[in-house]
């Protein structure tokens, strides 16, 4: 018994260390990723590219993510080599960042952005799935879902991952903008390389969670819990027959598609909306920064709320869709009135909207697809990128005919489509 306890203690220490290392890797990858997204257009503009050319170049990153995230997610589930996928992706990111200054042709930068999207599609589903498996292994005693035989992972644990990402995004924007302000826009590339290398260093000690071990632990824990929860006269098979197996429904991705389709194009031009409304440039940055900061807060709050048995993933998603529409409504009223108050109100709704949707969807996926988590997370990323790419084309055409402010009141209704559809999830 003493030897068994020692082995269990050692295994728990290793799991805790892997969890901390993976969080560090995700945090610094988030710093690099959001800095790239926010300031690469500024870097490309300094190279002489027009706004239209920059938009075209950045679109190719979304294409890479859309094509490969589900594929690498599936491969990650099949092989179980999550860490290998993360390491390869981070090394490849460093190489891509190092090659940015070698050529200024538009096709060259399109290819680099496509490759960056490819390796983001490799890293993100694998790292998300690995985090949930580490949590699943560390937290041995959790409520058991007898319908599919998995350990129910709490929203509080899952919120740690999403909060880490949001915090990395917020710090990334602030830190990289300060570096660029002091050293110039050309300092962006060394900054991205350094942050990605730090992420790689944190990722190296992480250990994969073996599926065989996880299944064995789940089986032992399940058998002990079933003895307590089930009536002695009721067999496990009879209990399973009465409870239908839970699965990830494609309707989840359809709901979120409409939300992203209606909202993302206006997030890309939020600075223009603020300036056109007469908001001083010094206040524009503060309003924009509210989003990632409030996302981090929302992830923590929503992670605790969703663990309440009365709060389902479906309810959390519905709240997120309503808040998304309120975000656009705030932008619309702010644009018509020129009041910064409504933009701030919209940003508050936006932060909690994404926190609600991400927390609800993430818990929905990881607890319904224990053997295909990376695949569904890859499909999640593909879905978001497809919504973004299609929305850019549709709204770019609408904005040629009408002004963005004229389209805003109608866009308010689009996330509500997801709100209606989520009823059948």
C-alpha cells in the first residue's frame, strides 16, 4: 500500500508539472499569436502593402486553419501524440517568423500566412485536448457520466485554459505595442520569435497522457461509483439502456457559425467605427483593450457558473448569443449617437459573450467526445475560420453598397439565429 501511495504521489506530481508547463506554453503562444494578428498588418504596411493587399494576405492564415485543423485534430486523436504535434508546430512557427523578412512579394507572404495557419491547426486542437486529458488524469474523483463512461471535467478546470489564452492575448497586445513604440515596427519579428521560443521551452517537459491508462482509471473509478449510485437490483446495462448516449451535435457548429458570421467583420473595423463616431484616438485603444481583459474575467466567472447543475452548456451558449447581439446593438447606438458609453457597453457584452460561448461549447465537446476531442476542436476552429472568411466577402460587398453603420442594425439579428437553433442542441 505504501509503495502504491508513493507511485500515485509521484504520478500526481508529474501530472501537475505537465499541467503548469502546458499552461506556460499556451500563455506565451497566445502572446505571440495575438501580437502577430494585431500588428502584422502594421508591419506589412511599412513594407508598402496596401490595405486590400494586407487583408488578402491575412485571409490565407484563416484558410490554412480551416483546411488543416480538423485533419490534424483527427490525427492527434488517432495517434495520441499530442505533445509531438505541439512541438512540431512551435518549431515551424519560429521558422516561419524567421523567413518573413526574406522577401516582400505578396505571394510569398500569402504562402507564409497559409503555413502559419496550417501549423496553428496542428497545435491548437492538440494542446486543448492534451490539457483536458491532463486535468482528467489529475482529478481522479469527479462526477461520473454513466451514459458514456467518462469523467466529467468541470467548467472551473476548463476555464483555466481559456483564461490563460485570454490573458496571453491581452498582455501580448500591450507588451508588443510597447516594444513597437520604443524600437519600431521591425522589432515585431524578433519579439514573435522570442515569445514562441519561450513557449517551446515550456512545452518540452510536458508529457502525453496515455489513453490506455486513462481508460483503465476511468473503468476502475466507474465501477466503484456505480456500486454507490445504482440500485443493487439495477444492473449497469439496464441503467445505460435508460440513458441515451450523448454525442456532439453538428448543430453546435451551425449556431456558432451564425454568431461569428454576424459579429467578426465589425470587430475588425471597431477602431474605424470609434473614430467615425468622433471618439478620440487616445480612448479608442482603451475601448478595444476591454475585450480581451473582460474575456479573461468572463472565463473564470463562467467556468464556476457552469459547474452549477442548474446551468447547462445549452443555457450558457444561449446567453452568449444574446450578448453577441447586444454587442452589435451597442456599436450601432454608439455609431449613431457618437457616445463612447454605448461602445463600452458593447465591449462588456462582447467579453462575456465569448466567455459564455467558449466555456459552454468547450465543456460540451470535451465531455461528449472523450476519444475525439482534438477532432471536434479542430472542426470548431475550421467552423470559425469559414464563418470569418465568408463573412469578410459578404460584408465587404455590402459595405461597398452601404456604409458599415447602415448595415449594423440588421447584423444585430444574425447572432439571434444561433440563439433560436441552440434550443434543439
